[in-house]
C-alpha cells in the first residue's frame, strides 16, 4: 500500500478539522500526517525545496513529489474512499483559478475557524499515523 504524507498547519482549526475528516475516511491508514511546525514537517519541506518559514498551505507528498494548494486538496480527495475521488475532476479548472480560491480561504482561515495554542495531539490509537 502506498502511503502519502499530509503536512498541515498544526495551529489552524480548519487544518486540524481536515486531518480529523481524513482520518475518519481513511480506515486503511494510507495517510500519514505531520504538522508544518514539527521537525518531521520541516525536514520534509526542505527535502522538497519548500520554504520552512512562511509556508501557508497544506502539502501533500505522494510519489516523492510535493503538491501544494489546490493540487494538494484535490490529491487528498482523490485518495479518500467513497465518492470523494469525484472531486478530482476539479483538476480541469485552471490552477490559477483553483489556487486563487484556495489562497482566499487560507488567508482567512484563522479569522473564520480560529487558531489553536498548540498542535493537534493524536490519540494513542492514531499516534502511529503521525510523524514525529
């Protein structure tokens, strides 16, 4: 089974909610997670040539490639169970349009959804799905 890694903003309530959403829809355990603020997250960002200081996007690492913004979001949907892969058809929309929408949500995520004081802490049952 191919594992994919999702790097997320551990302080963002929207991002943490997204992780919870994925965990509920990934019973096979295909997704692995790390916060952008963690050592593992920063190491993966560096390995893929991404800025560790000012990145403000979710990052999906699959097939040893890093996908950001709307490409990451659609890549996540593609790998979920149920009908979620249908959303991958959104790839036909030009990236500059998809990313403009993504950037608008990303800029407002703390205002709309709030911010945590600390990163998400997984339950003991899920701890193995999170990179240190």
